[in-house]
C-alpha cells in the first residue's frame, strides 16, 4: 500500500513537470502583446505656453520626429474643442517613414473618432505596419468633419521648439511643438521563467524519489 502511494506521487510529480514544460513551450510560441506608452511632450516647462491649431477641413499639420528603434503602433496627439459638445468627425493621420538615404515612403493612414466623454483628450490613432514603423516618421494630421458640421477641434501645441522635431501648418513652418504620446507594441513572455523553474524543480524532486526508490530496492 505504501509503495502504491509512493508510485502515485512520483507519477503526479512527473505529470506536473510535463505540464510545466508544456506551458513553457506554449508561452515561447504564443507571446502576449502589451502596449508601452511613451511621453513625447506632455509636460510644459517654465514659461512655456500652450497654443491651439484649429483643424479646419483645409488645415493639415505635418509633424516630423524620430522614435529610434522603437516600433510605433499608434500616436496620441492632444486635442481640445473647448465645449461640452464633442465634434462628431474623425481625426486622420497619414504616416511616412524616412529611409536612411532620406527617401520618404508612404506607409498608410489611421483614423479615430474623438473621445466624447471629455472636452480635451489625447486621442489614440492606430497606425498601420506597426511591426516595422520606426526611425524618423512624418505624420500628416487633419480632421474630417461630419456632414454639416461647422465646429472643429484644435490640436494643442506649445510655443517651445524641442529641436528634435519639425512642425509645419499648411506648408508654413511652425515655431513650436505638439503635445503627444506615442505607443509601441511589445511581446512579453510572462510565464517563461515560472514554468521553467517549476519544471526543473519537479524534475529534481522526481529524480530524487526515483533514486531513493532504487536504494531501497538494493537494500
């Protein structure tokens, strides 16, 4: 009876080790995706002032900046409409990627409605090809109003030029910067370490039990 119970324990431990190994393999093959949000410019320095750029249907704001080797999945420019009623149109962002030789390659367009629950918000716009969207980027930001709409939101900018970007409003250089976040997707493997540790621990326990059983048999 005692030997039968001991055998069941060994089987259970080996089964647990196999399950932990399976979790390890599956976690390696199917990572989870998380978003990392980066503050590009959201905190005003001393004496820095906010300025509004009204996004009329004829207005396009070009914003050129570098994100390094981070793959960008979306941007969050700050918009304000200064009233309780939220404009019902759509914020559109076209994106170009600048190659090492300076060539500007059009990537595609993202769009999103404004957040109706706020009168000011960082509106998230997902961008295409987030797996390869990195380096120097050029954004063309514009607003497409709803039918019959005559009330437009504003991009929130500042009067400080960070020196790391270029802002152009309707083909005219703008002496300032936009308030903005950008987001990147990252693959994470949250169970790898735990599954590996549990697997190794259970294998060691199982081998110890098998070794002890062998010594009992010799005795």
